[in-house]
C-alpha cells in the first residue's frame, strides 16, 4: 500500500509539493522526530488552493510508522488535510484512485484508537468528575476502572446494530457517568427529563428511539409509569441506576434487586459504531434522531480541545443539559478526555454557579445567553465571590451572544492581572462543533460566531451556489465531525439532507467576511422579511439591550432582555416586533422610548413597531430563545401603518421552559390607566396647583395639564425636566405624559365640581396656539418662527436653547421612520 500511496502522490500532487511530501516521509525514518513534529509538517502543506499533498503525506506516515499516534492531534491534522483537498475530492467526484486514497487515510486515522476507553487517563489520580451536591469526586483512574468493567444484561447481535439504551436520568454526575459507560459499549440515547416531561413524552421518546432498554432512577418509577405494560409488550427492559457510596454505578431491577454487571462481556464500540443517539430540539417541527458514530464524536472532541485550548489543569463548570450535544461533547467528553475535570451540576441555578466558583475553583464554563444573563445578575449580589473567581474562559452556546453581553462577561470575570477570554461558538446536534474564534479573540468582531474549527463552511444562495463575502445566505457545512444522516423508524439512515456535493443545510442564515469569520443573522424561519429586506433579529436585540445599558438613554435600566420577532403587516408582510423583560425593581419602558433609544443604532426599517412585555423571562426551549411562531403563539393580529400605539403595546405571561411550540402564550393588550400618573401627581405637584390628565389629544400616551387653583395666581412647579424626571423614576414609561401644558387660568369646572371638558378643550386650544415662548426676545422669537416654518414644527416646541441641526435630524428620522 505504501508504494501505491507514492504512485498516487506522484499522480495527484504538483512536483514542488511532491518534494515536500517526500521530505516528510524521509523525516519519519528519523526516530528522534516525534509524531507531533511530523503532524506539524503535514499541517504546513495545507492551503486553500486545493491539494492532495497533505493527505498523501499523512497516509504515508500512518502506513509507515505503526504504534500509538496522538489520537486527537491526528484527527485535527486529518481534518485540515481534508479541507485542503480539491473541490472534486471533497464533493465526492474525484477519480476513483483519489477517492480511495482519501478513504484509506481516514481508515488509518480511525485505527489510531480502539475505543473510547483508549482516550481516558487510566493512570491519572487527578479529579475527573465532581458532584457539587455532596462534594464527592471521581478520579480519572477510578473512572477508567468503572467503564472498563461496565456491562448490561443485553444480547449483542454481530449482524445488526448495537442495542439502544434510553437514559432517563436527572442532569448531574450520575447521568454523566451513565452516558460515558453506555456509550462505550452500546448506543446511549439520553432523553429529556425533568419538568414538563411526563409519561407521555417519555413513552414517545423511548418508542421513537427504538430502544432495547431504559435506564432510569427509582424516584421516577411512578412519575414515568415505568411498570406500564407497553414497555414489556415492546420488549424493553427497565433497569434502575444509582451511585454507590464510592460513586460507582450499580444497576437494579424494578424490584430493587441488584443486577450483576458481569452477566455478559460487551465489546467496546469502535470508530464505525454508533455511540450516542440524540433527538434534535424539534422547535421548528418533528424531532429527528441523530446517530453519532464514535469517530464523529472523537473528531468533535478533538476540535473542542484544540479550539478552546483545554488541558489537564482546566476545570469545567457544567450546568448545561447532558441530553444535548453541546453539554455532552463540549462539557463532558472534551474536559475528561483532555485530562481535565468537570463539575456536574443537577440543573442551572445562578446561585449554585457562584457556590461552585467558591467551592471547586472552575477555570471555564460554557452556557447559553439566558444563563449568562442570570449569572451576571446574581454576580451583583456576590461581589466577594466574583473576586475569588478563577474562570478565565467563558464560552457561549445555544444562541447568538449579544456583543453587549459578551463585554459584560469579559469585564465581570477579568481581573487587574488576568484577562478572561469570551468566545462565542456555533454548533448543532448534527455537527458539533462548527465554529468559534481563536483563543486570542478580544471581542473585536462584534456579532461573529468565529471561524471554522472542524467542518468546511460556506454560505449558499437559493440554488445551492456560493455567495460572495458579506452577502447573507443559507449556511452550509460538510466534513468532520458531521453526522451521516437521520435515523428513520426502519433503522434506515436518511441522507437526503445532504446535497450532491455533500453540503448540509444548517437552516441558519448568515454571511462570511473576507477573513472567514461567520456571522449568523438567524434561523431561516426566524429572519424578519420586511417587504423583501431581510432583518436579523440578533441585530435588533443587541440594539435594544445596548441602548438600555447606556446611561442617559430614555430606556436606561428598563430592559434586561429582548427578543425580536416578525409581526404580520398588511402591506410589508412582516415588520419588527420586540418582546422585552424588565429588570426586577425597574419600571417598564414603552414603544416610544424603545424607538427613540435605538434610532441611532438601527436603520429605520429595523426599528421595532410593536412591543410585548414578558412578565418573567423570554420563552425558551433547551436554553434556546424561541422566536419561531412567536406572534402566532401570542395571538397578535396583523397591523398596519394606521394601527394606533394603544394596539402596539402588549403584555404576556412567560411560559415554563421547554413548553411545546404549539402551546399558546397568554397575551393581552396592555391596559391603559391614568391612575398611576394621578397618584404620582398628587405626591409631586404643589398644593397651589391643580392637575388634570388629558387623554383626548393622544390615542395612547397621556398629556398632563397644570393650572393654578385660582386664576392668575403664580404657582411654580420647578424645572419641568426635573419634574418629568421624578415621574420617570416612579412610573412605567407609557404613563409618563408626552406633553405638559401649563394654563394661566384655573380649570373650568361644572356646578358639581367636575371638569368642564368642553371649555377646557377651548382653553387648551388657545393655550396651545402657536406662539414663541414668553421668555424669548424679539430676535429669538423671529428665529424660532423661521425654525418652525422650515421644519414644520409647532413654534412652541422650540426653546431658546434649541439647535437647528439637532431638530432637523430628529424630524428627518421620525419622518423617515413613519414613511418607511
């Protein structure tokens, strides 16, 4: 085979490259040059021009030097070599000899390890898994021993696939160890567990996964109805798994009798075997089954270790669910197989996060944006714990990381002497990981999800062709660690999700810049299509949240989270709506203030035109924010340009996490009341002044009228700006008057003491008639009239300190917004 490789190399490689390949092969004969050095030489042959040289060199090295190659480092080199191949080879259309060469090199890489057990640290006494509930820990040596002797009472047929074991356990160290053990010999299928998962979903997941066995906990026997007849009728064995006092695994039957682990000797899974089977989230449709082969997992682990620089000295704090690919590959397998350790929490809890920071000194963590947000909010209450933190790497999962949130994470976890790196990332059940920035990333490319760390990345148009840099299209990936297709009910693997050239459509929209950095604009079903213009929800959310963090902004301190979504429009098809969460103890914002606060950050077409106030948080599924079908779930009607502001403000009750997409969300129009404003005025307005809330001239925002209790009596209220500031501090923004009118005469009253609305309207028209402010001299009044005439503004809206250019910009922005 070595001679064949040389011949193929001469045939498919340029003469100059062939000399480099021959030098690498010559270096292999020198035993003082280790495997790492040889692989580095192969990496230097890689380029974007399309070459077989790296694959030829790697195949020759693996054929010549037998023995143990560094497994993860080898897979990294193979992936780089594969991405350097000519397009014909990556697309599967190369000559037969070339395809055989690529496949042979891949086969040699798979032979570099026998099973998952070969990737553990059997001689290490350092900690591998920590149980924060009781402080117990498991060393790498003990972990290897547990997995080495693990078995289940299952018959394995050599003619069919390995048995599928559904694992229904709460998140935490028991689930972590069980998945590691089962995936070493069988097909581990960790399924959803906990709140919202009842016996019906449990049954559906077990049957859809075609499981042969279920591993569950004693606490779930009744809750999940583990004794129901359907399990026996389907030939499914149910066993209970739990920890011993030494943190070993013990398996029992439903009667509580221990099942010996030595009933059979299972064969460890090899590279071609399926190790884990996962469900897709199913947020946009039916859940699909994703089988992950051991080699796909190994490649993914290798990419995580490499891109995040994991080492034996690093400790991960995991609060991500371990029935999803991110929690498994990034937070369990990668830390352990890099020789490090992982703290396995039972669920996400921001206070427990900081408890673990104090008690177990984690050095990095990986979480979703909603989790990051809660962690930062709790950090404000625990400044001493923050000072003790040793976390130096924060990684993002399950949704776009807003640049403002990334900066807050960096600033919270960095110290005077140590910088904390914050890395966004991108991955999915079908391919984990896909991208992340380099470790020296300094948040200098806001909104990016990084560069490819495994598969090849491309952005496609609607016809499958690649688009140029900066153009938004459909994100496609191919190459390791990509899965091989969805598992169907008949155990058939459906590969129709791939194009003829091997590309997998992720369902996400985005673009690549000229340096290969990926920017995700949203799921294809989440992007807002406003009259043909595609709007990224991430961009809108970032603007809304950023504006609320800027002191002096009208929305400052009033919005902690935002979710942009599409709202039906009678002409434009879709326009931008935004659901917002108000920080605890703060007052709500309003659509008027949100629009003003983001006007300098967003183009006019991207400014939200409807707002929904969520009572507790944003709707999520598996820690991912749910934008899909949000307007439908909220029951929002179609709007038009004529829709008044009173029908653009809503309030909704946040559904529990993981609520099905088909479940409506309780939502109502925001009730309008002036009671809060009246109560505030009763406290703030001097006794010598009378006040009245005027709602006739505004369809939503109130106007406040102030008048002396006796005509011609001077009744100062102080600076209007200060007075309004007091109102803003204690009222929701939609209760703050849009205008304050000062009347010279007392309010007209009817004989019974009620307000004479008719006379008041007449009096208000006279008071509001356009005339310059009384404190202006003749020259200032003349200039004010010219400003008003030029800008089409009421002259009494112009004060002595008004700036013409500022007013002009405001008028243009408002006019452009309403016209667009």
